[in-house]
């Protein structure tokens, strides 16, 4: 399944884990489905590879996310 989404915001989320401080890049997303969109925004935590490639470049843009 593929979802068309708009990136509302892009932020860092940090917490202290078992191996020290962990920082993740988090996107707040809005569903753009014309028939039955989600009523609320939702967060997506980017992988390290995605963050390296897309960090700082997607805010305010439309993206397509594959959901498996």
C-alpha cells in the first residue's frame, strides 16, 4: 500500500536509552487521501539512511510512503 502524505514538520526527538543518548529524526505527516483520509496527523520516525538522504529537504512537500 502506498500513501500520499504532506510533511507538516520535521524535528529531532532525543531520549536516553540503554547505550546512551539516542536522537531520531521525526516527520509529522498529514494524509492526503481524497476518499478517506486520517483525521489527525501522525508521526514517522526516519531510518538513519532516510535521514541522511532527506533530512531538511521534505518539510512542506508531498511525499509517497510505502506501507508494508
